[in-house]
């Protein structure tokens, strides 16, 4: 519903510029309210993301999760949290086979930054949800950011990469069964081997954090 209505408004933009701006502003306020209410009611299906401009600044507008209607200069934000032990090994997880994209592949914790969240808040939340580990006070932090553009598809995004150093054991890891088949505390060589097989998600974009 929101995608169709938002796209309709964009097609009418040149007819009445002021009316367009006012209508879109009211529409965004409505969906921010809807998102806030859904969180209060515990409805995770109503997840919303902030929309960013090409300079990675929030526009003050939001989009519904996976509801692609971004213009070519608009983006959403995702985060990845690489967790390394003091012995140099990394925590990786294997995606469940029910995933539509890259089922069975290995990856690091991460996901979308929700509306109202800052990047670091999002990565701490995602790591906790997916691994059970709390990196709030861990050594390390933001490393770099990259972006991808898909012209005409409405799916452009920034990805913030974090690396945390944390002393943990296998018993401390609590993966979500709906997200992961298994986890592994892997050496750099094992990660590179998965990447060589073509089954490590985002490897080419983030490989420098494993060096």
C-alpha cells in the first residue's frame, strides 16, 4: 500500500509541487506513527528504515522494510559486525536453507538499521540478536563503509562495517534457529576457503577486516 501510494505521488510531482511536498510529508508522518505503534504492540513485521541521501545523511523520511521505492540518489543503511577473539579467530554463522538469498552460505552478524537507530546501536542489536553476544563494551568499533547502487530498482544501500575484539567461548554463543543453521569459530584460512568456494557472503566487500 505504501509503495504504491508513494510511487503515485512521485509520478504527480511535477503537477503541483507544493501539494506533492505536503502530501508526501503527511504520508511519511503517518507511516512513522504506524511504525512507532507497531513497535509498541510488538509487531516486528512493521519494520521501517530511514532513508539517506547520497551524502549518507538522513532525509527525515522512512521506507517500509523491503518496500523498494527509493530514487537513484536515496539509500537505506545496513550494518555488519565482525567479531574476533584475542586468539585471532572469528565468529561466523551459516544461513538457514529457507533464506531466499544465499541459503547455506557463511556470514558475519548484521542487518538493516531501523528507523530512529544510529549505526552503532544497530550493529550492537544485530550482533546480540544473532549471536547472543554483547559487544557494547568490546574493543574496536567502526572500520569503514561502502555503498551499492541498483539504478531503477529502488534498492540502494550503505553498509557500515564494524570489527569488535571480544573474549568468548562457544558456550557463550546463542544463535537464532530461524536465522542460522550453525556457527563456527574460524581461522582466517577457513574463511578464505569458504570465500574461494563462493559461499561466504559479502567477502569481497569486507575481506580487509580479516587481514
